[in-house]
C-alpha cells in the first residue's frame, strides 16, 4: 500500500493534537525534544501539548500530581483536549530527520476513510511478526501479535486511544497487556512498512534518549552541544547499554498481578507466550 499525497483532503489543524508523554521530572528531556521538533518539523501545523503532571489543562492538585497513575493521566488529558486525532509521542523520541507534513496528512486521510481503523504507527511496528517491505509505504498489522498496541510515534483516532487505555496502566503494561485488548476487535491497525519508511525519524536502535532514567549518550550528547543547552548530563548520568539489566523479582510479581487486573484470564495467553519464547523458541 502506497500514499498518494496528491489526493490528500484538507485537514483542519484544530482537529489534531500532538501529545508528548512526559512527566515533571523529565523537563530536561522535553527541552531537547522541543528544539529537535522545531528543527526537523518547521512547518508543523498542529498544537503541541506536553503531558506532564503540572500541565494546566489537567489542573491537578498537589495530591493528584503524586497519586494519579500514568494511564489515568493520559485518559484525563485526552478527554480535556478533545480533538478527533492525536499524534502520540514520547519525550525521548528526539527527531533526527525531517517530517514530511504531506505524509502526516495522508495518514490522517487514511484513518478518516477507513471507518474500522484505530491507529497508524508512523514507524514500523511489530517488526518480528511482519516481513520488511521497502516497496510499499505502509501495511496492515496482523491480529493477535505482541505489541500491537505500541509506543512508537503514531496517529490515533482519539476515542480509540482512550478505549485501549486503562487507568491502572503504566507505559510498560499499556504496551504489553494493552495489546491483548486489541485482539479479535475487528479494528485495523496500520504501520510504516519498514524502518526505511519511518515518518518520524528518531534513533530507534538505541530506544530513544532515555533508558531507565539515564541518558543514552549516543543520542543526547551531540544534541546538547548542537543546541547549546545548559544541561549537566552528569546529573542524570549515562546508561551503559552493554550492561544487562534485570528486573527485580518483586517488580516481576507486581507486573504479573497488574496484568491479571488489566486483562483478566487473557493473562494465561501472555504467560504461555512468555514461557514458550524463553524456554522453547530460544
């Protein structure tokens, strides 16, 4: 499937919001994100909203800032913004290539024309379950694949994004368990057809600018120099991506319990797949 930008219908920019998932503690990351966005998407016609606890749109009290979960905050801000379409990004997706606004309009047009569509991932998603396709621009994702609900840059029908988000979600459970909410739903999920066709170009190989609260040096150091930012990178420190990171036993137990609260008996499918991947397929 290919885009035909010449057939794009005019989209009112007020129907689309760019929502950048962040938090108050990541203001240094947001600073870099905004500068890169302005550099590589200078003709961006859409309003940019930073989803952090102190956003005035949310009007949270001090207690709410501390107690509201990631999922509830996402739902709250989407409902208050109330635009038909949401371009969903995360704050450490630092742009490294020009965004083609005409392609963004093509994506939105596709979502409008396909009544059964939910989302278009601007970067290739579910790559392990799909063949790389450098000829076409985008593909329809299979049902019942892991990470069908995905945090890569995306354009959502806002009502669909709210539908697949639970208040108890955190960013990890939203992708892992949220994907199971999409199974057998008869909705269409699209993504770029290969990494070479990515529309929102960031360093996906490194996973973004932040990993477990620390800077990814290969991504961020050059940006701080380029934009002449007064950020002390040693405050947050650099992650060693060659080091093996293991979750604690308590974290794993809590995550599984969260899964049962999130998707109920579908967790049995998740546990089976996890066991098969670790002990049979490996």
